[in-house]
C-alpha cells in the first residue's frame, strides 16, 4: 500500500472518530474544505461538495448542535446516532481513499471509519449518561457544557485530521483505547451488580431450614 494511501487512511480514521461525536458537522466541514480545494475526495464521493448536500449538512448540523444541548433530546440523538454516526464515519473514511476503486474504498472505509465512529459514539453515550444521572444537581447545564466541549473537539479534530493527519491519528488511538477500557469496565461493573442482585434474590427466595 502506497504511503499516500496510508496517510489518507489515517485521515479517514481521525475524521470518523470525529463523527462519533457529531454526525453531520464533520461532513459539512469536509465538504466545505473539499469545495475550497484543501481536501481531495474520491470521485465516487464528490456529492459531498454539492451545494444541495452542503445545505442539508448545514441544517442537520444546526439541529444536532441545538438538540444535543437538551436532556432527553440528546439521548434520542445518541440512540439514532448508533446507526447514523458510524455511517457518516464510513462515508468520510471512504471518501479520503482517492487511490482505491469505489468498492475497495468503501470496504476499507467500513472498517477504518465505522469502527472508530461507533467506538467514540459509545464512549460519548456513556459519559452523557453519567452526566444525566446528576441532572438534578446541575439542572441540565452539565450536559450542555459537555456537549459544547464535544463541539469544540469535533471542529478541532476535523481540521487537525485534514491538515495534520498523522498527528491526528496518533492522538485518536489512545482516546479510542481509553473509551474501550471505559466501556469494558462499565460492562464488568454491570455484570457484577447483576450477579449480586441475582444471588441476593435467590437467597431471599430460599426456604428457611
């Protein structure tokens, strides 16, 4: 695989990770950068720079940004995002692979884009669930602050991936590792709690000797 393709793959992984936080903003920014000539897309994904596509991405970005600041709506967006964000990550990762044919680009994009986007999305959902638990203390401002931080990270991440793809890739890897550890840790805690409650219930149900 050529060096340029490897760099494009790194760029795609980093952009996909940004899609794990926001589905539409990365597509909008990449589309605008490509339209201005700063980013080169695979011809099969040239629709990303069309004016009608950019309008759709813009409206969707605004709605996602506003909705994500409100508790309940943000959880709904996270539920929908389980499908939408990996799909967006796949599209952006595939669009970066300009030296591959469309089928190969999409195949690589599904792995290099869908997996990072889903991983970051899952970590985002876990963090958002944690902040929502304490909503009665911060009256929703905590979720809004976390959401704003995600906006900043998404914008910075997209530009970093576009102009310094190797650095972006190096930074994304430990973040993904941290998210995976966090999810595994949470699952283990959930299993342990379930086991404890099940054992406690069985002890209560057991007849006295």
